[in-house]
C-alpha cells in the first residue's frame, strides 16, 4: 500500500519541481521521504483540532483552517425558488462532497427516507443536478446544486457530511452539530476528531441505513452536550486565520532560502 502511495505521489513531482525550480528551490526526488525528513510542511488546521503526532515531520506547522465560499459577488447568496422559506425550518443539511456523483440516487433515497422517519426536513447539496438548480424530491426533502457552506451551515439544525478538511472548517465555524459519514482519505480521522471534540457523531456511509441514520439524527439533535461543545468550538473559530498564518510561514521560508 505504501508503495502505491509513493508511486502516485512521485508521479506528481514533475510539475511540482518545475515550480520549485522557478522559485530557486532544490528539486524533490522522493515525495514521502523528503517530506518526512527535511521539507517543512504546513498543516491547514489549528493545533486544538489535531495536535502534532509523534511520527510527523519535526518541521510540520499547524496554521489554521482555510475556507473559501466562492466569488465575493455570490459568497452570501443561496438562490432557488421557495428555498428561503424552506431554510426557515432549519433542515438537516447533507453535504457529501463533489466526488460522490456516481451514487447520487442511492444517497437521495437513504437521506430522504432517514429524514422522513425522523420527522425532519432535509436539504442535500450535490453537483449531480448540475444545471437544474433545485430538485424537489418530496415535501420533506430537496436537493440543490450549490450553496456557500458558510451561509448554509449556520441555517441548518444538523450537518451530515463526508467531512473533507474544508467542510470541517465551515461546519465548526457555524456552531452546528455534525454526523460524519466518512468515505475515504482523511475523512475517517476527521470524523474521529469531531467525535472526540464532542461536536457530533461518526458513522461510515457504508454502514448507514434509513433506520440507523434517523435514530442518530434525533440523538445528536437532542444532545445538549453536543450543542454546548459546538458553541465553544464556534467561539474558537472566531480566532482562526489560517490563510494569513500559512502565507506568513511560506514567506518566511522563501526569505530564509
């Protein structure tokens, strides 16, 4: 497995080294080997979210989350017929990432049935309906093509998400409880971290059924401890400025060289 990862990562070295050459930096020959030894790394999350581990590079630095909701002109806009009124009921928001287009119909069935069993409104964000804007599945469940997470999450009662690192940042900043449904990569770690912080629960998508998910929806929503923890983490996020911190680290590194 490690060999496959190394082969995949090393295949990306040519464009990376081209950029490093233009910046006057030495080329990297072994991505993972150099990363673990002499090359500094920037971790785009705060120390309180995931502290440094013993097997990480000594030169790793945690700078905070970076978030981006799109061009400024649309950054605070959620537009679809009837959606504003629907959001007033604070639905459960389902955000499973841009890479999950192939299982769209199965996810809609799972999530809509879960909401129906739990007596909750649901709103799913998916690029699978690209060009349609909005799909009204039933009275209690809708799908929209896109919305800025910063605005959408704060109007949700609960977030069900695969939890890539960008979604982590927006969800924590919203103060809204989460159910993490990890699929791959860092998402399983992120789910464990969210559960450890008391901001929600974690259940892999492969284990979800409408009955299991509906029960979990109600349990997390009814937990005063989760609500309180989310509020405290939201307060911490007010002091997060990962972009400025990461840029400062990069600038210092280039000056040193």
